[in-house]
C-alpha cells in the first residue's frame, strides 16, 4: 500500500516535544508486504475475480507466454496508436445496431507503416478487410452497412508481405470511426439519479417535508440530503422544540462547500436560504449550541430568471425577507439593477446584492426606498441577484428592473493567435486579463496552457466562442498554480477567444509574468525510463498515482518527485474542465530505471455526476518495453491497485496483480491528495470518528511568517493542527492544540524555513483516539511577506 498520513494513537503523558513527535514522520510507518523474488513475479495473463473484469498482460520477451492483442473501447471520432514489432496489432471495440453505416479509416502519421484494417462482426466472422483505400494511398478504409446488432471489433495492424526477406513496417497511426446515428457527445447523466456519498450519515428529505430530530452531546449534528434543480431556491427552517438548543443551519454542495446564507429570525429559530445554480444533491446540516429537540421544515421555490428590460414584482415580509433571482450575462456587460419599494416607512430597508455562482459578493447597494446597483460582469455565465429587507420585521411590496449594456467585442484589445505557437504577457492590477483570438474547425482538439515562474501570479484560463459564451475554464492544473485546458473539442468552425487572467479575475490580487501555449491535436506523451499511462472515455475525474522505490508518490497532488517522476498531464481535474479524450501520464526521466517496486493506483475520486462504472486502460512500460496492459473499471470512490518490479539487472514484471478496493473515509483524506489552500483563504470541512484528520497543502517562501487558525463551527470538536514539510516531516514547534486558555480553537504562528511545499494536518485532540467531532474552518494568512 501507499504510505498513509495515518496519525498514531494520542497519549496524555507526553510534553510539548512529545506532542510534536506524536504527529511526526512515523505516520508513514507500516509493515510492508512480503517481497517476492523475481521468479515469483506475475508475468503471464492474470484475471482477478470480478467485478470488475480486469485483464493484465505481461511484456513480450520476459516470459514464454502468448501476449493477447489488447482491445480498447472506441467511440466515434479519432484515436492515435502505434504499430511496431512489440505491438504488431491493436483491436478496438464499439457497439452498433443492425443497419448502421460505418466508415473506419486508418492513416499512417509517422514511420513507414503500411496500415491494414480488419472488421469482425459480433459473432466473430470477418465482414471487412482493406489494405489500401485507393491506388497510390497506403491508408486503409472500410465502409459498409452493419449486418448485426452487438459489439464489433476492428483490428488495426500492418500489411506484411509473404516474402520472408521483406522489411516489416512500423509507425504511428490515426484511426477514425464514423457511425450513422451517433455523435461524439457523451450521453448526459441525470445528476439526481443517485445520491452522492457526502462522507457523513444522512437522511433523505423532500420538498415541503417536515422532520423532527434530536441533538445531543454525542450527536451534535444531523444531516439531511435533498435533490434540487438549477434555479430552485431552498429554504430550510429549523426551530428548537425542547432543551437549551440554539439552532444553526448550513446548506452545502460539492466538496462540502457552504452555499447560501443563514438568518436568525427569532429566538430558537433560524432560516437558511440557498439558490441552486447546478442540478444535483445538497446537504442540509442542522446543528447549534446546546442540546435538545428540533423541527426542520424544507421547501423549494423556483427562482425567477431576470430578463433585461422586464420588470418583476415581489413582496418582503417577516417570514420571507429575502428573494433570489437568476440572471445570465456575458463578460463586460454593464448591469444596472433598480429596485423601488412601495412603503416609505422606517421598517423597510431594501438592499440588492450581486453574487457569482460560488456565492462570492460582486457588489451591493442599499437605500431607504430606491436602490440602484451598477456592476460590470467579470465573465460570461450565471449570476445570483439577492434582494432583501435588512429590517426583518418590515412588510413591503417592490418592483425590480434589470438593464444591461453589452460589451463591444470589437473594442477588446485582442492578440491574434494560432495553433502550435507560444506567447507571453503579464497580469497586473491595471491589466488583470489579456485576450487572444484564434480560428478553429469543428472537432479540433485544443490544448491551452498558462504557466508562470512568478511566486505571486495564480493563472486562470477561460475559453469562449466569438459571441463571448463561455465554453470551459481552468484554475489549477494539479498541484501547480498553472492553468491548463486539455484536449477540448471545438463545437463549430469559427473564431474563439482565450482569456488569460488570474484567480479572482478583476477582484483577484495576484500579479506577474506568464507564458501561454496553444496547440491542436493529440498530446504527445513524454517518454522515459518508466512510463505509466491511463486512458478513459468519460467525464469522471480518475487520478493516477505511482509510488516509486524511493517512497515518493507522484500524483496530481504531488506532480514531481526527486526520483525524476513527473506527472505530465492531469485530466478532468475537479470535474472543472472535462476532456473529450482524458489521459493521465507519469514518466520517470533518465535512461535507466530505478530498481525496486512501483506501486500504481487508478482512483475514481469523483464521478462528476456519474454513478456508473468507468472503464479505463492502463499501460506501463519500462525502457520502452511494455510490462503491463490492463483494461478494467471502477465505480466512483473505488481504487484499482497493482504493482510492477524492476530488478537490479533491469528485468521487469508484474509483482501484484490488479485488485479493486474501497478506501475508507480516512484513507480518502490521507491518501487521496491534499486539499490546496492559499494565503488569505478560509476553507471548511469536518472531523468525524471515521475521518479524524484532513490535510491541506500550500506553497510558501523562506522567511514568510504565517498564521494558521482552525476554528470549531459545530459539535464538540477540539481542534489540533500540525505543520509539516513536503516530505511529511513535522516542523519543530509546528503544532498547536489551544490558541490560549480561553478557547479550544487552535492557532499556529510560524516562520517558514525554506521555499517550497508545506502540509497542514487538521485533526482533533487525541487524533485517532480522540472523541470530539464537528465542523471546522481553517484559515491561512501571511503575516510577514519575506519579500517585504
């Protein structure tokens, strides 16, 4: 298994120095499994017990077993491949219906490859074969009407002359599949079809339902899940009915991030509101101070969408002092929102607030009777407009009107760009964004990267069409601050705009120089002494992990290791920027591989709204020779685990056949990648008996004086924090339990000893053996900048 950030048992007899040792590098100490000899390595085909079905094929030349032709799933579109003496043939499978028309074309893209195609029907019979599509062309092409319904296989190989003295051709190729009645778009999945795992026990509630509950010292929080559509306004009312309970409510979405806001309407009662911007499941968290019984009532109101130039009417009353509206806007739109209340009495204090979909406030205005809010939209997309009465006891009707002046696209300062070119620029407070325009065609696979060597700039990329409609975006590519949009398929012919900016856009604060690269086509994967490549074909966020013989783990959370291991590409990161052809690739630079065990995980860490299994292909090569070819599948949350071994003599083989596991909540937190946090950010999470530690990662500069604050939000949580270096070694003095004698919250002030990556362990007093639980927020601040 990979090294885990599992914290040891807590003891009360230790002094401060022992507390530091308590959460030290011993967290990684585990008893390793018995090490097999090389003769015991698995070098033949291995089929683990399903589900899911997985086939592992060994490298040719290592064992005298027959290597089967690998089969990959094929969708309409194009895919790249390679034919050589090691892999003289590759098979692809696709499903079709009787009567469908199919066209398959195989074209050489490098080398002297002479393509040959063979098509097999579901019953295994050959129904098509072609060497040269036309005289003078080596490309192979099969075009016919399919006779059966079922799974077809197409074999891509090379033409081999009968003469024994003839040279066998080799090279890379592009295989294209066109199937009548199909499209390259993936079938949408209903986000409400299955309830996600929120990591806590919960009950499902429905609209206009009422439920009763009890909060105790042992169970200080209750959770309820509800499904909602985009545009719904969720209103949850929690009323204390017994005991000394002072109710608190919170509504959270993906990744346990709070949405909406809470209002105390009366003693013993609280109301939480949230406007839903994405269809899916949401968690209502009922807690508070004290203990006792409560009633929870939840109802949903379909929020009104504001149209430019149209007036809407509403009413403020004590039971509903706030209303939310949705509006669609485009970058640069100059908004003017006007509200007029009918009551001039002192118990009406109208207010308008504009927020983005994450709840971040973009602007606010208030008045006595008339209110006008003006704002320029920072990007294209959906926005929330909240109107409320600051005086919760007042009653009044109101009317609301939205006006907008669109941005003149021709007035933008745009740099002309083209494929396979590099550009440079700078982000400053005066110029927080730069636009680039390029022309593309339907189906082009576009990759855009924005990187920086600046410690201060946090790059952010947005891709738009010529009408300023936002197509996709990316903030962080793996653990780096660099932004990257990977293999996005263009939907139509025409011009496109790239917005190179910073996290927070106009409201952001980071500045610095950047480099921007634009390319089209399949990404060229780096070669190396050892390469591990993962392919899949859904929008799920699969992540590839490799632990090398030195003990370093390369993944999206730690993309580089001192051993030379590098994560070249991370696809579908946080479900933000789904790629049409997702791939993850880890390579180890150098000519000779490091001997020892390489433990490999394929972790389905986020289904991104999908509940079904995702099929993947895993390829492992050592010194250019294939050691493993695996096809398997995992459900969201599952992890496929395998390993290879390289001997001192350079031989390689499979040391652990593939198995699928279900990581525990603590394994997910300890092994699934640290949560990224930046200076000035406040994030929230929870500590339970199943997950007693959460880990955060940040980058700092030698001499920075930082402050970490971990505050309890609910329950009886007793926060405890530890600061570690990039290798998970605790820093001397980098631990705190209580900030002072009057609080259980933890606070640590520390001067960083070096430039690089740091890890914060957020846990509870007693760690694994502790008993306190609850929600918390953690805040990272830089008190003294080393550069100032």
